[in-house]
C-alpha cells in the first residue's frame, strides 16, 4: 500500500501560519496604538506650538492672565489642602475598616467622578448659593461663596477630592496591616501607630494622590463657570476670550494653561522615579 504524499505537500506548515498571524496582529495593534497616541498628542503639541510662544510673552504684559494663573494656583492649593485634611481619614477607614455603610461611603466619594461637571456646579449653587439656607447663612456672616474665590475652592474640592481619596485608599491598602498590629502590641495606640508606622510608609502614595488632586483642580472648568464666573481662573479666562474675541485670543491662555499643567506631571514622574529607586 502506497502513502499518498500529495496531502502532506499541500498542507501549510502550522508554525509558519501561526507566525504570520502573530505578525499581522502585532502590526495591527501597533497601528491602532500609534493612531491613538497621535490622537492624544497632536492637539496638545499643536496648541503649544501655535500659542505657547505668544502665551509666554503675554505673561509679561497681560495682567489679567497673570492674575488668573495666580488665582488658579492659590485656589487649587487650598482645595488640595482641604482635600488632604478631610479625605485622608476617609481613605484610611475605607482601606482598613469594615463598617456598616462602607460601600455607601465609597460610592458617595466616587459620585462626583461620574456627574457632569456643569451639573456639579448647579448642585453646588443650589446648596451654597445665596438663596439657599446654607449659602444665605454663610452670606449673613460675611462669607460669600457663589461669585467668589471661596466658590472656586468649593468647586475644585468637589470634583477633585474623590481622586485623592481613591489614590490615598490604595496607598494605605499597600501598607501591610501587620506593621500596625506589631506597633499596637508594643504599646502604641491607634493614632500613634498610624502616625509612626502607616503614614510614613504611605507618604509617597499620599503625595502622589495630592499632586493628582491639585492637577485636576487646576484643570476644572464646568463646575467653576457655573458657581463663580468672576473672578476668573485660567480655564474660565480661556473660555471667556474664546467666546468674546475668537480663537486667536484664546490660544495664548490655553497654551500657558497646558504648560502650567506640566508642573504636576513632572512632579508625578519624579515621585515614580524615586519609588523605583
């Protein structure tokens, strides 16, 4: 009986076919990734290339631009400090304690992330506006929220604090709870163990979380423009000049704001390099 070798000769080699398929998939994935990277990078590079030089030169003669950048940095810093003070205990509890309503607290802290920011501004206006009980009471004491720097801080805090809480929660979760237990057995109370053990070990992650919160606060627009149009932060100033004078006048402000955003980005990269060192 003779073996028919024609079938073997016409059957493609499995390894060769598999290698061709893998190469085709790799090329396709690389193409999609390149298009996506270009989609993200091109607008930013184009904006900085077109308006960056004008924006930097405008810093010397445009008092309104300088004032808006200073106001943006100041209010974002205050909002970040408030977020760190108020959010750190919540992040620690969510990372370390299992208590009734824990999932509800976590959901409440994440809610501002999914609310459209103009809607967040409207919600804040309802609660903190002069016509509301809370806003009216604050106004009676001389503290005006809507239409003031205080309103800007409130808007920044509302939209950016959840990012800090989420990242701080992960930072605390990465610290082995057994270290705290050992400290407790050696006589430390809860606060002392937290201050001496947990906080130093989570410090780099907490710092990164605060930087992310500050960067998000700086870039906020939707909630601020509803709650406080004047005085203008940089994002609102860019929008105001676009609607009033057109794209050419908005470009320098927008480009400077992009360059301003590189500061926290560089800080984050530095923190990550230190973490890997």
